[in-house]
């Protein structure tokens, strides 16, 4: 078997992609549910609802 040498840039790229794949669906779910007044996102102990919930 042959293995390629991994550079630091490749490792960081894979970690970033993995973190985005894991957190993006959860963030979108919380943002969409907040648009419908479910108050799942709080900013400074204040519920964020509407389109601003997708931005936060």
C-alpha cells in the first residue's frame, strides 16, 4: 500500500469541511424553526425570531 503525505493545509481543510457538514444542518433547522416563532435561538437572553434568526 502507498500513502500520500498529508500537509497541514489538507488536514485543516478536511476538519473545516467536516465541521460545516455537521453544524450547518443543525443551524438551518434552528433558524427555520425560529422563523416560525418557536424561540429556539436566544441572543443576550432575548429570543430571536423571523428572518434575523437565519442570520444569527
